[in-house]
C-alpha cells in the first residue's frame, strides 16, 4: 500500500464522485494498493472504503480498523450497504 492520494486511471475520478454521491458524503483518496491497484478512500466521518475494478467496498469505520482488516485479509462488505 502506498499512502499517496492519487488516481490509478482516468475514470477513477468519475467513480469516486459517483460513490460519494451514492454515500451522500464527501470522500477523498488517501492511498492506493500496488498489488490490486485499488484506491483507498475515506469519508468525512473517517469511514474507509476501497475502490477496485470489481466494485466499491466498505472496509471499516476507522482507519486503524481498516489497516488491521487489510493486513489480515478480511472479507470486505459491498459499499452499496451504506448508500443513502
């Protein structure tokens, strides 16, 4: 994981905007994963999401939980469960 707020592909910005609108909250990139090229995103309440070519996922309520879950390989929840 690289802790740099950057995009992987041109269409990632559109996907981030779409996810933000669906969540009803602003989100911003905080890191990207080099193995899967997914983008780690955080909203204004510190919830962590993961944007991947296969979809968008909820990781955890707080960054430290998200880090631990990613290290242990926990299964991610679909971000749609958090749409407004």
